[in-house]
C-alpha cells in the first residue's frame, strides 16, 4: 500500500526507531509514547485492521504475539499491556493492523494506565 504510513516504515521510506524485525513482522517505537515503553508491533503484510483479518492470517497473528513476548523478554519487562484498536471509534488512526505494547511506570496524567483503587 503506497499511501500507508506503516508500509512506508516497513519499506524504509519513512524512518522509525526499529526495535525488532524479522521476515514477517516489524516493531518500532511509537512516535508519541503513551507510556515509558510504547512499541508498535506490525505485520509486514498490509492488513487494514483486525476486521479484515482472514483465516489464512492465523499464523501471522500468532507471530505478532510471539514478537511482543520476545520484546518484553529482551527488555526484562515485569508487566505490560497489549492493545489493538479496531476502527476509528476505538481510536485507530493508522489503517494498518498493529499491536501496541505498553509498559513502565504509570503517569497520573495517563488515563490508560490509571488503575482502579
Ligand atoms: P492507532 O491509534 O492507529 O491504534 O495507533 C497508531 C499509533 O501510531 C499512534 O499511537 C501514533 O502515535 C503512532 N504514530 C503515528 N504516526 C507515527 C509515525 O510517523 N511514526 C511512529 N513511529 N509512530 C507513529
Ligand atoms: Zn500498510
């Protein structure tokens, strides 16, 4: 997809702080982090969102989670959240499937990390 931001990052047409890459998956730091660690895990195949995922993508979906696990292991994260926004109403702004990996100390400004008392 020539007009897709994440495809441009995958094709190295747009720079990103890449933390992991293999044949099928790339992971890079979010440009506007919502937590001390905020990494996007992205399939190299252009899939618009989880809504467009097909049965044949089953293995690729598993791969995304295994990459999340590997990054968390490598960074020695004690705990982390994985978030997938599906559709505009859920806050998806980039139309290329991705998992947000969030970790680190909560900030009192950050509702995403506010834990109920
Ligand atoms: P979404 O809201 O679609 O689930 O997540 C898209 C994420 O992409 C957002 O957290 C946003 O900060 C991040 N983002 C947007 N533009 C860029 C960019 O050019 N580079 C990087 N690394 N992240 C971006
Ligand atoms: Zn794309």
